[in-house]
């Protein structure tokens, strides 16, 4: 992708340093010198650091928390070790697959197989096989066959004009950078379709073009490395064979949990990874750059990489300050929360009410995924997922109160399940102080305004992180962004 000069005008914030008086560093220590400082020890920052070190540059990674990985987080201390964040490696995740191979991490076929799902709409339960013809189904013709939980994504997928993975950055498609509500209304979506779609995303504040990019990348991964005519249904989902006749699993996981990948990357970097280092300021007023942390430590470098979300970068004083559309991006790019509850099914409640084990509702309890038992397991695992405003409200409660509310609500809407499941953990990414959300989300118009400009290097500062992706998705997008930042620095070093 060609670099583009940051546009001037519109939002003139040249004097803005994004500083917060409460985040002043402690008493300064002597500055440690290195070639590159990477702020953020997630997959993007670690990949950037590994690549730079392989080319002979001295690198220091500053991670604010006491663990590496960012949103790749295996809850090792919780029963069944659930994944709080990233978990899946797609068949086209070349960087992730290569890293796992080089770092001797074992990959296993996906071990989270979801059991069939019933739907509760307007207080009435409908099995999935009966949904299309159910009187509860108020969707219009052409929509009725879509499961309630997939209405928005399916209808938007039908309108998706993107073919190439980077089409979403082309002005040719900026007419789709409007709200999902506007686009779906123009396409003739029924009022009921809009209502159900709103349970997945806020239709008014979500760019259609952003979701289309994700959809395009997902379809690419699903079709990668196999012939459509050779695809077959396997125990692990849609599978197929490659040119050598070897079976290709649809999705793989890392044995022992996703956290094993960033941990192995950090181990390869050794003492160049520093934990508990919360960056407070980046000063590029001189010939190089200096990063100061809250604990008073200082690091002098030729270049700095911000591999943290913009929700974190806003709290770091940057001098010279950002300007124009790049400043607008740092200040306004939104982050959405996802909250998940994890547990075990003590008794198969679906044998009592005849409904399918998993379920979706248009109430407080949104989606409950019940998993097939792994070999050797005697109980089913489940994951309850909350998004949007429901996630935000649940995050405002202490965990014990939130779980009590969720348990009582499940018992109300599905009495057969009462007392037959047990919670193990509740985790909301919005509560993470150094991340403040599970993912970025472009609002309508933001892709056209600043998606291309926001990653342009700012003096000695380069940008990485999943929010700066160009062509990828999921874990692979974080690795892609770290690779891009490393290449930019190597071209300048």
C-alpha cells in the first residue's frame, strides 16, 4: 500500500499532546538506550520485536501488565482453562502457523464444537429446525430462513461488494462506509430483521464497510487451500484436501491454550521484554525518541512502535502531538466490549424440555453456546456471550452480582436449566484498564476519513496493533500489523 501524506485541515490538533496530568512519571532514572522501543507486549508488539531483532536491531518491549499476550489470554487458573480472548487459528493464518512451527507449539483441530441451538423470540421457544416456518418468525420473505442470531451478518453479506482483502480501503467502496442501519434500510430489510440484527451490533454506530471487510476475510479463510468441489463435512466442520491430498482442518487451536504463543515469543526475546512498564510519555522533540514510564524508567531509542490500542495511546503524552486526521483517529476510534461467562453443565437440561442445548434470546441473556464434550470429559462446557449495551451494563456490576443476575435470568426464560449449570468465571474486556474493550470498531464515515492516514508514521513513532490491520483478521491481523511496522523501521534504519 502506498503511503499517503496526512491530510491537513478539518480537525486541527497540532498542539495536542494527548497528555493527562495524573499520569506523570515518577522520579526519572537514567535512560536505557536501544534501537527500538515497542510499547505493548501483545501479538503485534512481540512479532514486531522478533522481526527487528532477527535483523540485528536492539529492541526493548514495554508491557504495562504482568503478563504478555494482550487479548490472547488463556485463563490457566480457571477450571477447564477457558480462552478469554483469541482462540482460533484459521487455515490461512500463515504468520501464526509459521510462528507455531518455529516455536515448537503443537496445533490441534478445533476442540470447541457447538451443539445445536434453539431460539427464544418474544418469549416463545422455537427449535432451529422449525424456525423458518414458525409463526414466531416475523421476518419477511427471503429472510425467514436466517437464524435470528445471524440476521444482520447474513443480510450484510448479501450486499458485500468487496472481492480483494484490501478493497475496503479503496475510495471506490467508501459509499458503503455508512451505518448498518442506513444500508439495511435502503436494501429493504424488514423491521423485524433490523430489530434482531441490533442484538449483535449497534446498527446506528457501526460502519457497514468495516463489517464487510471482516466478512470478506472470513470467507477467504474458509475457502483457503481447498477446492469447493472437494470440500466435505468432517468432525471438525467444513474440511477438504490440499494438492497433496492431505486433509485441511477448518480451524486449529494451540495445545495448552492461546497464551502459549505470546509466552513463547516473549521467551525468544528474553530480557528484552519488560513487564509492569506503563508508558506515560513519548518525547520525540530531539534527534531520537524517549519513552518514560510511570515508575520513572526511561528508554532512549531511534524509533518507537505503539502496539497498543488507541484507547491506551490516548492516555500517553506524545510530543510533538498528533495533528489532522491522525489525531482524530487516535481520539475517536471506538472500542466495543464483549463480556463472557464460562461454566459447566451439571445436568443435560435439554433432555427435560426437548429444546436444543445451545440457545439465543432477544432478552438479557443473548447467546449461550454449549460445547460437545472433549475426550475424557464428563460434563459439557458452556460460554455465555454478551455484546453491545447489555455487555456494558453487566460490566458495571461486581462479578458476583452479575453472575447472580445472569443465573436468575436463565432460570426465568428456560426453567429446565435452573440449578443445572455452574459458573466458573466472568470476564469483560471493557474492564481491562490497559485495553478498555475487546476490539476496535469504525463508526460510519471513519474509514473514509482516516483509516488510511491513521497508520502513517508520526516522526519516530510507528503504529501496530490489530486496529491498524490492512488485509487480515483475528490473531493474524495483529501479527500482520507488527510485521508492517517492522518493515517500515527497517526501511528507515
